[in-house]
C-alpha cells in the first residue's frame, strides 16, 4: 500500500498528526508512507521509523516524486496547494480534503464532519467534543485509542540535552519548569501576560526546589528580556534563536512546561512531559494531553473565537491568573 500523507504546517499541527501513523501501520502493515510537508516542519518528522520518505512541498525532487502512483492519498491540510495536489493525483482511494469549484470538499464520507468544523463556528467552538486526533482518525476510517505522538530524538539532540544540563550545573536535581512565553504569528492573542509569567515564576520559586527555564523564539526576544529583568532571582534564559531541532532538545530537559496552545505544547506532549496548557482564543477540547497535564481555560464568554486581533480589555488570556496556573502546576 503506497501511501501519501499530506500535512504541511504548522509544526505543531504536523506533530499532532503523527499518532495517525500507528493507525495506518496497524491497518496496512506493509504500507510505505510518504509525508509531504513544509520545510520548516521537517525536524518534527525526522527519525520517525513509520515514515519512509519526507517530501518538502515546492522542491524539484518532491514534484518528481508526486508523479508516482499512490494507492492511498490522505490530505489533512486546507492549504490550497495541498488541496490541489490531493485532488489532482490519481489514487485508488483518497481521504481528507480536496477542492472543487474553489471550495473545500470531503474526499470521503469520513471527512464530511471535518469539513463542517471549518465552516460552522457553533460546531467548532461549542458543540464539538472530539479531539483533533479523533477527527483525523475518523477521516481515515481508523479508531483512535489514545495513540501517542511520535517524536524520536536523534543522537545529536540527545547529546545537546546532556550538554545543556552540564552547562547549567546544579539544575539536574531540581524540578525544571519551562515557561514558554510566546506563540506563533497566526494567533498572537494566545500569549499569556508578562505579569502572569513573572508572578508565576516567583510563586514557583518560593514553593520549593524548582529551576525556571525561559523558552521562546525570535518573536520573544524583548518579551523574555523583560520577564527576566522583572524576576528577582536567577532564571535560565534558554535563548530565542534556537533551531527547531535544538528547541526540542531544550524542552526535553524540562520536567514540566507551562505554555499556550503552541508548538512548544505539542513538543512537550510528544516528549511525554507534564504540561500546563493555557487556552484563550483557541479550543481546549481539540487537545489531548494524554493524562499528563492540566488545561487552564479562560472564563471569558466569547472564547474560543480564533481571532488574531481583539480589542477587549481585559482579553481572554489576561483573565487567567497566576494563582490559577500555580495551583495547576502544584
């Protein structure tokens, strides 16, 4: 069974799709699986024994490989490029999303609910009780039974984690809590407040032998600098210019991660870390923490909304208090 799985981005969405590989391998034991994705998401798929080939969209080699015949094409991405590829390929069977007359359509009956989720806000925001994994398994006629994320560290990543702990002497015995302070550009309102992180870090330090690690990317340079300046005790600033591969290795050093609904949350879930996940504009019900975490959900009436801008003061994430998060960490 020659299978093409299309999930392009974002990195967290790609990672949370990996449980599907267990279902596919169980149903089609001899299946060869090719995964088409964006270049930036490749690090979360590398070293995955269930994937035979990783293709990056737009590259010449990928265009050549996509001329091959696939028995099964699965497209779980609503990006126009993915929709056109899935619709245009010749295959014995297709699951997921396609395009017809400029509109997203279901390629099989099992994907009709997933299409509706993208069209019906009341269904997606209020009535839906299925996790993302339950939805994509349903799209592929598979049963979700808690299959975990797949994220295998390379030898280099394991070594990076070890060297990180050696560089920061004395933290190995401490309970290491990563505070992921930012989020991606699509939904900037997923960020918790600077004041919240400062108060939380202080409460955690006062509660016992904990070591705080500040996590973030290039968008958090000023934010993490301000948080670090306002915290009145030493914390480890892990840097904001790490590659995704190294960022994964740093999260691997944490015992628990406090984060919004971001790629850091998905990495922590995949690495089987304890997670306290903060939700405002996005839906907490879609996320499976695999009984290793707690969701702190804003009590504002308009959430989730999936808006990338908001003029409400205070907004949903501002209403989450440091006490709420601290009690969840405890």
